[in-house]
C-alpha cells in the first residue's frame, strides 16, 4: 500500500471513531487495533502492538506527570493557592489595573500547577470575573488576563503538559521544561506591558477604588508567610533541575512533598482535601497514560506502514524553506485547536511533526516550545477556541462571545509575538538547556 493510502486509512479510522463520540484515547486504541491487524499480520500484529504500548508505559519519564498533577491538586484543595493569590492582591496597592496584574501572577501559578488550561480557566473565570466586574473593571480587563495565563502556564515549569509532550516526542524532559523559563518570563513581560497600555489608553477600563492601606510590617508578613513559602516550591523544583541535583521525576516528587508539608504547617491539610487531590490526580493520570499508550502504538504503526517515512520524504521534496514548513505546521496546529483538545492534537501530530522537524534540522527542544505555544494559542483563538466557550460558561450572565473574543485578541497577539521572537532568536529557548548540558 502506498504511504499516502496508509496515512489516510489510519487518520480516517481515528476521525471516524471521534465523530461517533468515542473518547480520544479509546479512538486511538481502536484505530491502532484495526491498523495492527491490517499492517502487522492479524492477531500476531495486535499482540506485538500491545507489548510495544505497555513498554512505553513502563518508562520512568512518565513519573513526573502524576506527581505534578498531585502537587497542583493539593495546591488548590488545601487553599494554599488562594492564600497566595490574596496576598499578591493586597501587596499591589492602588496600581491601576491591579486585579489584572494579580490575575496574570496568580493565574499562571494556578494553571502551571494544575496542568489543565480548561480547569484553571473555569476556576479563575468563576472566581475573579464577577469580583472584577463588581469593582468596575471592563470585561476586557477581567477576561483577557485569565485567557492569557494559559500561554504562560503551558511553558513555565512545572508543566505536566510539557512533560507529556516530551514523552510522546522522545525529547529530554528536563531540557524542555527548562527551555520554557526564559520564553515564559518574556511572555509575562508582554502581558504586563499589554495591561499597562490598556489602562493608559482607557483609564476607565480599570477604575481605582478605595483600599485599606497595608502597613509595611503587614506587607512584609504577607510576603514571608503567604507568598515565599508557596513560591519557593516552584523555585526549588526548577533549581533542582537546573543544578543537576535531581531529575524531573525526583524534582516532581520534592514538589509534591513540599506542598504537603506546607499544608500541614499552615494547618489546612484535611483528609477530605487529600482524598480529593489524589482522586483528581489519578483521573487525569489514567487519561494521560492511555494517551501515551495510544500515541506510542500509533507512531509505530505510522513507521511500520511506511506512512511517516513517505510523508517526511514528500514534505521535504518541496523547494520550501524550513521556516515556511514550520509556519505550515504551526497553521495546522491552530486549525486543529479550534475543535480538538490539546492532548488530542499532540497525539495526532507529534508522531508526524517531530520526525519532520528533525529532518528539517530544527532543534527539537526549541521546536517543542513552539509547539506548546501553538497549542495554547489555538485553544483561545476566535471563533471556535475551546477556552473561549469555557469562559462563556463561567462568565457572569450577559457576557457575549464578542466581548470574550475582543478580550482574548491582545493576549493571542502577545503569544504570536513570542513565537516570532523565538524564530528570530531561537537561543531564547535553547540557551539554558545548552548551558546545562
């Protein structure tokens, strides 16, 4: 069978099962079973596929995923996250657009630790948008920063999604996590400048209101008791990987243990919070493991059928520059993001895009950062980005899709600008990993 028929056959199977409502992981599994039967010799091929899939699940590289997820769940369920958020809120004082800045800082911490942009958008939208509207903030100042924080959360470590991408793409997990630090800080700077410009152009978008002054002594206490302990967990995780003291798996374990210790110190750990945290982390972990199983076997089927080799040969046969090929892959990710979840997109594209990127001579760690940004941009791109509809579901009554679209656009442009910066200055993502190696 020609490679393009093999590729069309496998993709059609996946799309068919998704169209009839099959969960994405099971859709891949069903398509893989049929593909293995056809391409790998019936029952023997299916057994070989299952053995290969279970082999992928036994990888030590998957350990950070449940630990990062448990860390995030504990951060939420025990109230430590909201404690830090409230402290940052008080420290900002009467800065115009104060709550928008707080949303960027607090929302990034929430999203990063949760590993779920949809979950953090729902949480932040339901908690903060009504409060910001009550204080006179226009919707663009309330909704925009919440949608924008996903772009930071997806690349700043610890990011469970980055770990999953690195695992699927067979890229060094620690390198990909560390590669997101400088781009993430740059994107945060873009967001802060965006909020500053919005408040200057439209002072009424974030009106000042009376606040109880916080004495210097009280501010120092807030920093020491409510911010530094929580922030130190994330800093320690990154530092352990940066100095080479711990692998990503070990750093994730230190992070989960650190949050548990803090919860006991602040007396906010309860059996109910612990049980809900473990249950929440377990649900997402099982889904992630099914995804790894499906993606690993799908990648092998693409190789065995000749589809991946044929596609790479065909794509590289065109007289196109690597940058144009990169932009084409970026466009595909944006289109898929209008109707698919990030993890589903990763399963579908990673087995094809990363070998192609390697053939084009791209640094795979740098390419991984670009892919992560593309996934997040697609998630909030009008008119069909899924985060936009999540926000619509939790926003106050009367919020229109037009208002949500207009709030998202400045932050999408910030992420697009970061992608352009990464293309022109790839060392922004590769400098730290290369220095450590």
